C-alpha cells in the first residue's frame, strides 16, 4: 500500500541530516521515518487520533 501513497515530508526535516518524518493521508494516517528506514515499518492511526495528536502538539496547547 505504501507505494500508492503520497508522502509529505515534515517541515522540520531537512536535507542536511535532520530528522525525516513523513506523513501520508488516506483512510488512516500513515507515518514513517524516511531517513532511517523509508521502506520499513509505518505507524497507522485513525483520523480522530491524528487530529488529537496535532491539537496536543500545537504551540500553546
């Protein structure tokens, strides 16, 4: 399934060795570490769980 997803790189990732976290939006949210293991395991979470995570990590939350 990963081959069919469109992955979006975190704005905190960079081309100079920074952490590379990517997210793909589908029925579930897919998260992977593209620097260490782009073909490796992915975390899959529901849309409500992803929204709760984003709300929790926003500045001032």
